[in-house]
């Protein structure tokens, strides 16, 4: 009996000690880690402000697309954007990350902030992860990203004890995640597509219909305006011959499909969207002499065309399938198109889209107009979906 009493007293002392220590332990925990990147502030902010990008670098949520669902915000960005996860892996279970604060840096420079409310299986309530962005480095060309993590335990004593290990369980994941974020950002073209007064406008994802194209491979051309213009016009003649031989008319502006834009050479294809035309007018009519203006936007193909390529013509008939594409409009010199393509790719990637295939531009001002300061282009880059 004496031993039982001694055991009960010892157990009571242990429980009392557990309670005392638990009450002394902090009722909340906070940690933070920082990294620095040389990407533009716009790229960093838009990446962190989009819940679709979390899976690509954040080890605190599952990385499998079939375990994630997205909702809210403006196309899953900004306040209200949310990613819910439901994983069979016990490391994650069920939960969500939702943006509750979003402060975009001023166009003239300055800090930015994105705050996430977190729900997961770990102990604690009111979990938040806050990203603060601060210009840093020489001439503020870099961005310092600081991620903080906060959790409250209240009077949950088991939670307070669990908080002793939050630096290891969560802190290590935060370190790994920021490292992956740095590497991921390094793959994004470093172009600021939100610069005030940018000639690149109307960035969005569009649906491109099925199209019928006549395509010529221009080869690897010297990167001079005269060489590029001469090649395009020469190959346009081949395309026109095929169109005339098959009773086709233009179904959209001429487009240039870029294969490689090097420092000295430019490899590209010339493509002309086409459709079946009406019966050809008589040669001596005024209508026949008037040039035909192609529609400003691509016309959907309703069925595959039967096209006969004359012998010796370096033209290929291609029918494309419907697809989604990153899109932007650009006004300016043709020589600046490569920068604009990279800026569009940067926007697409930070918005959570994977670009595929080759980019192309619709030359809305024609060939000669494209080499002037007010040349107008629509830029497309297909995205995976």
C-alpha cells in the first residue's frame, strides 16, 4: 500500500511539473528565414501572390496536382485566393493556404507583402505565413524575401510542448522552400512586364481556335532588318502561289514563328493563316485589282483543307489544334520583339502556366510597317493545360 501511495504522489508531482512547465512555455511561436534574389520585384511578388505556384517550391503543401484544388481571388491571385489540399500522405493530410493580405510594391519601388492563413494538421491555431519583400543590393536591384511563420497554442499545453520543436519541423521546411524558390525564380526571364508605360499590354490567357496555316521555313537568317525583311517577302511569294493555286485567302495577319533568336542569326518560320475563298473575280474587274486585307484576328478553321502544293514550292500545309495561349499586344520596333516575348513568358510562368512549343507574333502592320516605331504585333505563346 505504501508503494502505491508513493507511486501516486510521484505521478502527481510529474503532472504538476508538466502543468507548471507547460504554463511557463510560450503560448505562441514565431520563426523567420530570408533569401535574396536578383529577379525583378514584379516577378517575385507575382510568384508569391499566386497560389498556383506554391506547389512548385513550398514543401508545407503536397506537390501532386491531383491533390490540390484552387479557388477565389483574381484568377487565383491576391486576397481570397486559396489552395486546398487533401493528401493520402500523412505528412500533409488535409488543409489549405489562403491569401489574406496582399500589398503590391509601388511602381516607383518599395516593399511588398503577402500574408497567408494556414490550416493544417499540425497543432496550434491562427497559423500565418507572411512574406515581406524589400529592395536590396546595389541600387536596389535585388529583392530580399523574408518568410515568417506564426502559430498560437493558447492553453493547449501539448501544443506548447510541440512548439519547442517548431523550428525543426516547420523551420527546416521553410529553409528548404526558400532555397527552392530561389532556384525557381532563377529560371524566369528577368523582365519587368508591369513597368509603367510598357509597350506590352493586355497580358492574358486566351483560347486559340484550330487554324489552317501555310508555312515556310526561312532558315537561319542574318539578324539585320534588310535580311529578315527580304527573306519574309521572298517566302511570302511562295505562299501566295500556293494560295492562288488552291483558291485560298488570308484568314488572319502574317505571323512569324521564332525558333532561335541569336546574337547574329535569326531562325524562324513564316506562316499565313488561310481559308477557302469565294469564287475568284474576273481579272479585269476592279475588285480583282484591289488588295485583300486579312482579318485582324485569326479565323477558326471548320475542317481540314485539301491543299495541293505545287512542285518545288517550299511550303507546308499545317492544321493546328485548339489550344490555350499566353497573349499580349505590343507596339514598337520589330527588333524589340525578343524582349517582349521574354516578358510574356515571365508573366505566364509567374502566373502558374507552363509555356510550350514556339512563340509567334501576328504582324498586324504588315511586313514594312513592322520595322517602324509604331509596328503593331500580337504575341502568342502556347501554355500547357
